[in-house]
C-alpha cells in the first residue's frame, strides 16, 4: 500500500517537472521565431529541440513570495488564546489580587549531653555534647505529622491566620475545611529542610502578617522542644526502670526480714538471744565456782565437826541448791539431758541467727540495689537530650512572597510548551491526511 502511494507520488512529481520544463522551453523558443509565418521559417522549428537538448536542462522558474494562509492565522490565534491570554490573566492576578506573604525562619538541632563520670573526668576522657541523628529523624517526621498541626492550630488558630486575605482566593486558606485540608495547606506554607549529615533542621513559615509568621515559628519550636523533652524523659525512665524495680524488691525483702526479727523478740521477750546466751554462760560459770567453794567448805566441815553439827546440814543444803540451779540453767541452755521440757534456749538462738542472716542478706541486697539505682540515674542524666536553636524565630520586615516573577515565568513556560506540543501534533495529523 505504501509502495503504491510512493510510486504514484513519484509519477505525479515527474509529470509536474515535465510540464515545467516544457513551459520553459516554450518561453525560450518564442523570441527566436520569425514574425511572418513563411514556409521557410518552419525548418528552424524542427531543429530547435536538438539545440535545446544540446544546451542542457532549462532553469527552474522563480519561487513566488510567501503569503500568510488561513492555517497561519489559526496558529497565531491559538497562541494568543492558549499562551498570551492566560499569562496575562496570571500576571494581573499576581500583581493586583495576590496578598503579600511574610516569612519567619527558625533552625534547631537535637543535642545529647554526654557528660563523663568522675573517673572519666579525672582520666581526661570526657565526652562533649553531640547530636543524635535518630532523635533528629524522629523530630523531622513529627514536624510533618497531623498531631503537630492540630496542636499548633489549637494554640494559635491557623484557620484565622491563613484566612486573612479575603481578596486572594488562590493563596489563602479557605475556611470551613477539614484537618486534612489544613494539613495540605500546612505543607504549602511551611517548608522544612533537614540536613541529615549535620543533623540540622531549618523551618520557614509563611503568613499574611509578619507577627503571625513569627508566632507559627515559635509555636513549632516550642512543640518540638516539648516532644524532645518527652523522648528524653521516656529514655531516662527506661534506663532506671529495671534498677528501680530491683530496689523496690530489695526494700520489701529488708522490711520483711526486720519484721520477722521484731516478731521473734516480742514472742520470746528478748532483744538478742546471743547476749542472753553470754549472760547465761556467765551465770553458769558463777554457779560452778560457787558449787566448788561449797563442796570445799562441806569437806572441811566433815573433817572438823560432828555429824550432828547444824553447820554441816546447812553446807549440804547449800550444795544441793547450787546443783539444782546449775541443772536448771544447763537445761535452759539445752545442755541438760531432758530436752523435752519447753523450748530449749539453743533453738531460740538458732532461730534468731537465721533471722539475722536473712536480715543481713536483705541489707546487702538493698545496698547493692540502691547503688545500682543511683548509678542508673546518673547515667540517665548524663545522656539527656535537649533541643538547641541555632536560629531563633525571626520576624520579617518586608514581603518576599509570593515570588511573582518566578511564578509568571514558570506559568508562561508551561503554557508555551503545551501550546507548542499541541500545534506540532495538529500539523502531524494534517500531514497524514
């Protein structure tokens, strides 16, 4: 099909070339003809084709001057309608209706305090404060969150601030929208730049009043600082929670051990059985000494007196009383032969020593847990986070937004590109026909 069309077009072109060549030959032959139609003058006409063929191809006819056609006027009209007119409307709106916008900037970063311990300070290994990239990433996501926008709106009423340009329906915030509409407008008016390498965040807030722009920057910085403080508190709580739980367990164990000793003392009416044991041992030793003296005295009386001497009877009675007391004290201390008479003193001492061991273990555990808790608190304080501002919220004195020239240039460029593409597409469709 295409080959047939090409052959047909080539044949048509050859015909047009032949016609043009014939016309040129006719114009060249016409001045050389005789004014009278004599028969003798017919001979040069017969020889003319041979001379013309020998002279070579005839020159092409001159090209006529270009003239504007209907399609050219259509292209010009489309340019005026599609490019010039919209660009003019945009320019008129930007310079007559668009309200001035003021910018307020603030810059900050998350810092982590790394203060060395006393040993590290003495050794010269004190770490300086540094930035925390993970916390900065969290803060960067928080600055783009709906929660932040809602909190700032509750504080300073963003709907009222960004709706102060009634004559500028394109750039102002239309009232009565949802939180999603406010979030989309927030992304237009608040620009957040994050340098992940240095850990710096820069924020630019726009508003139709310089004080409102500054208020937005200050509210954003305050909310960011509050969020970082909350993160620091959570991290500090996580760091000391285990140590606090261990300390609470140790305190409870120590309390139970002391309560058990108190109940033992109340039940047995003694403060320290070990001291009572020493007293009992001393008393038993004294009785043993008195018994020895009484036995000596009794032997002396038996050798020097009669059997019916009252002193001998008294001495024997004294020996018997001392022996009975010694037996009673020995039985009380668990040294007697009859261990079933009451609770012997040795069992009380054993029970008390067990309670004392439990109390001492609880005290040592408490001291260790308290030291670990203090160390965890100190470690948490050394790793505290805070928000440091390297650029405080600024207040604009002149309006630099909207950037009217740039907006008009970009709009005109896009309109021209779209018009050019459509025009080329139209010409391509016309040539196919």
